DNA sequence: ACTGAAAGTCGTTGCAT
DNA sequence: ATGCAACGACTTTCAGT
C-alpha cells in the first residue's frame, strides 16, 4: 500500500495541528487525551514520516495589497510537449504563482496567480507568461469572490477510500 | 487605502513565518535583527491586525491516502442565480472541497477537490454535487501532476502594485 | 519603539512500566 | 507505545531608556 495508516489519535493530532499549528504540545496532548511526552513523540513521528511537511503562518493576501486572484489556463503547442520541464521550472519560480497543476481537459496547466491589481497582472502576463517558449493559449479567469480557501486535508471521520473491511487491531504497524 | 503598509522587518517576519510557522521567537528575532521582545510585539501586532490569520501544519495528502486532486468547474442555471448562497454554503461545508472561487469565464465556480481515489470522487459527485439545486454543468479536470502548491503569499522584494512613489518614512502609521 | 532582565511556562529527554 | 519527573530553553511581561 502506498499510504500510511493512522489511528484515531494521529488523525486527531493532524486535525488540530492543521487548525492551530502553533498550539502548545501540552494543550494538544490534553485535547487528544495523551500525556505531553506521548503526544510529542507522535507529532515527531508524523514529521519524520513526511506526513507533516512543515508549519506555516496563514497570511491574508488582501491586507497586504495582494488582492487579485486569477486562475490561468495554459496550453502548450503540441510539438513542444517535451519542453514542458523548462516551463514548469520557470512557472514554479514565480512568487505570484501559488499553485500550478498539470491537468486533463482543454488546458495543459492551471495556475493560481496572486497579484496586487490589474496593472500588475498585465505586467505578469507580459513579462513572465507570454515570454515562455512553446505556449499556445493563455486564458485568464478572475476570481470574483473566494468562497472557501483552505489547505486543511480531511483526516477525521472521513472517506478513507477503497472497500477494505474496518480494522480493529494493529493501528500502527 | 485598503491595505496596511509593512516595513522591511514586518515583511521579513511574514516571510519567515510562512516558511517556518513554528520557528521559535528567539530564532526569528535573530534572523530579522531584533531583540526577542521587539520581534514578539511585531508578531503580536500582525496577528491582531489579521494579517497573520493563524498557523497550520502542512499535511501531505498522498501520504494519508488523499491522492486524487480534481479541479471542478461548476455552472449554474441562469434562473437560479439567486440561490447561489445555498450552493456556496453547502460546498463550503464539504471537507473534500479545499478551495472554491466564483470566477469570470465559462464556469461560475471553480472548486479544488481532494479525495482518495476515483471511486470516492464518483461518490462525491453523486452525493454532494449532483444533488445541489440549480446546477447546469459540471466539468472535472483531474490533476495529473502537482507542479507547485504553496500558500506563501509574496511579501518580500516584490511588486507592491500601483505607481506610488517609494516611501522613505512613516513605515508603520 | 526598542533593550534587558525577571518570572512563569513549555519542550524535550531518560527511565520505568 | 505510554506516563512521570527533571532540566534546560523558551515565551511573555514589565520597567527603564
């Protein structure tokens, strides 16, 4: 199997740490029902396994003048399908690009771009997108409103996929 | 003006805290060139201003069996344009939906959905999307690869928007 | 607005179960 | 894999500049 199995306590820890990444280990331990030491060791293990990749401050983009969010659909010329790696590296290096996925459908890539305003977006396109080699189409969809924006991966009381019988023993092999 | 002006130190703090949300205040202070107390007060202020909205653990979805990411384009029937609020509330409540934006272009909404596998996505669509009232079109683009995925808002050495003259005084009004 | 020190709190380790 | 206990490190506050 590809992914790690987590017991109820690990999932609770992950859930709490996704909400409150700077919660003290003592409070965390209390809320999951463990001693601080036991809790700390579990967090440690989750970090070492790469399940917890790190911790971040969540910054409100509007409050620092980065209020324009754009979903950019990018298509490549078919003959440049092997120059994608260069494009991907370039795009990754742009701080305005928060997310980039290679996708099925009409476009080859979907990017989420964040900039202060339209003038900045215009500059971004002209300087950083239109200059890429092998681009065939660029389509910008502007975010009118943000309904939901979280990085909280579901871990608790949740569809675990597959059709496995529920496990009652050996929670952490 | 809508957004808050930050000086170089605040921007450095934001940058560091976005990368290492659990860095100790001492190290942070050291890296920005302040005393721990001064640094701590600035962080405090950034939190109180809502510039720092909170802290999160970054969880690797693949490692916990949430390996399928889908960009879902949702269109509404034109006559149900005022029942959007109900749809938005429902969609927000789904843990599989990490992001949802109202956008310009062909679709009305773009959602980023995360599930364990295709079977789960099938269930998600049937149980939580197709059951929404007022939907006209649903289009799923599957993420083949994740080129970049960060929530790190650009704050340092960066396009601040507009054409204002550079400020040299009054960094924190 | 910053520094430095004081007091309280917390993270981290080793040991026993 | 857990709990307890102890030490060192840290956060947070307050007076002084």
